[in-house]
């Protein structure tokens, strides 16, 4: 596995961690009686999408046959 694939794997792990954190926050909000999404939920979703997009871009780079990448 090359360095680019390793970075993509790490980002995908971060995506999973962000999912878990977001669900934890939602569960806590529901348990506390909240009727709206937690404020941080929107920002966590943005961070998740950004990490997912970065991983996808790295995978595309890794698929290229350029030996200098």
C-alpha cells in the first residue's frame, strides 16, 4: 500500500469517527429532551463531507499510473 492509500484510509477512519460523534451528540440531545438538532451537528456534517471528499480525491490520485505521485 502506498502513502496516498494510507492517507485515504486514515481519512475514511476519521469519517467513521465523525459519524459516531454526530450520532452520540444526537442521542445525547434526544436524551436531554431536545426537539432540534444540536448546533454542532451541521458543522460535524460539513467536516465529515470534507474528509470524505478528500479521501475520494486521494483514491483518484492513487489510481493514476504516474509513478511520481
